[in-house]
């Protein structure tokens, strides 16, 4: 079971993540969207959406620092374990709170605004539930795990982080996750479940960048010309640019 959870299962989820995105892009380009509900309600959306998205940017940055950057590198830079985890708390807690509050507002909006709720699918509800659990467990691990680390108990940078990096070297050591607290195990497991769900939910919009906006031609708007002869086309056109308005 340990080998399946921490060696086989992550690769299954990552394979679904990659193949699922390719499949959806090939066969569901018109469905590659967030299915925006801004037309139905915008007041709560203007508050919840920025909180959630900017909070998640901070959360992703914190995960990159904690999971991708080895502890040996920060040690060589002279950053002690205690200082690192104080920084993690100072940056992770505000970002996590912003993400949680933003998500709560968005979920409240979906549940209480009739047209938005009607446009919410079962797929959306499951995705929101898994996402909320992943964020909650991440917050709990940041608080409890960091405090325990300062006290000399569990350091996830000795267990979870090496295991995560080993996945991409195709040499994951399941024993590293066996020694992790339950909160870290659940957080990692549900995170990979979320990765497997990703291609089939509205989360695909993360990979949609409006790069074409920089190269597309200008949209020309023409006003109705009320001068005599303009409507019938009998007025002789003048050379050069004409003043609008």
C-alpha cells in the first residue's frame, strides 16, 4: 500500500494530468474556459476572485521554495532552520488566509446567487471540495508543522520535499512519506487527486494566457454619419482622414 500511495499513485495522477490536458485541448477547445458567471453577479466576484487568485500565487511561491529548493542550498546561504520557518509562517499564513477567504466568498456566491448556482455542475462542486481540503490541510501543516519544526520535531524539508523532487527523477522513496505526519500525507495525496481532476474541470484556465492580445489587429469602430447624403452613399468622399464626431 505504501508503494502504491507514494510511488505508483503520483505517476498515475501526473499521467492523467498531462494526457488529459492534451486530450481536452484536442477535442474540447470551446470548453477550455472558466465558464465565467460574471454576468450573473459581479459584486462578490470582484472581492473573492482577486483574494483567491493572489493568495494562490503566494501559496504556489511558498510551495516552490519549500519543495523544489533543497535545504542544503538554504543552509549554504546561511539561513537557519528556525529563520526559514519563521519566513514560511510570515509569508504562508497571509497568502493562505487570502486564498481561504477568497475561496469562501466564491463558494458562498455560488451557493446563494440563484443563476450562479444553477450554472454550477457536479464537477464544479467536487473540484471545490477537493481544492478546499487541499488548502485547509496546507494551512494546518504550515502552522502546526512549522511550530513543531521550531521545537525540533518534524522537518518536512527532510521528508516530503526530497520525496517530491525524487518523483521527477523517477526514484521516489516511499519511506520518506511513511515517516511524515498524517496531515502532510493527506495534503500530498489530495493534491495529486486534484492534479488528476485538473484537465476535466474549469481549472484548465490556469494555462490559458491571452498572448494573442499583443499581436491582434486593432478593432475599428465606426459611428453613424448623420450628414446629408451619408446614409445613401451619394456624398462624394473626401481625401485623407476625416474628423470623427
